[in-house]
C-alpha cells in the first residue's frame, strides 16, 4: 500500500517538480488536489491528457491539450496552427 501525505497525495509520486522558475510539472494526482495547488501558488494549469478532466475550472485557468498518452500520438498535428 502506498503511503499518503497530509494532503492525501502519494509520497514520492505526486510532488510538484519546478522545471523552470514558477513552472511546475506534476501528475494527475497532485493536479486533482485544489488545496495542494493553491498552497504552491498555482494559478494556471496545462492539462495534457485527453482523458483527464479540468476539475477546478472556477479556481484555476486551464489550457487543455487533448492528446493520447501513447508513443504513436502525433504532437505536430496537435499543435499545428497554434
């Protein structure tokens, strides 16, 4: 059984990783915890999962990139014209 932290996130798997100043990378578990996102000052979310909901539309600005999580996904087609 996975160990959960005080916010109900899996320890070691649901952390935010700061990949650039004020730009964070995470997974659906952390992105699904409003209090966790607010605690870290998150205001905007880029959701890169076609099957994933944007759970907190009233609390955060979302950009939803509906792509499949598989090696055959054509990312060029997804972003054409952007």
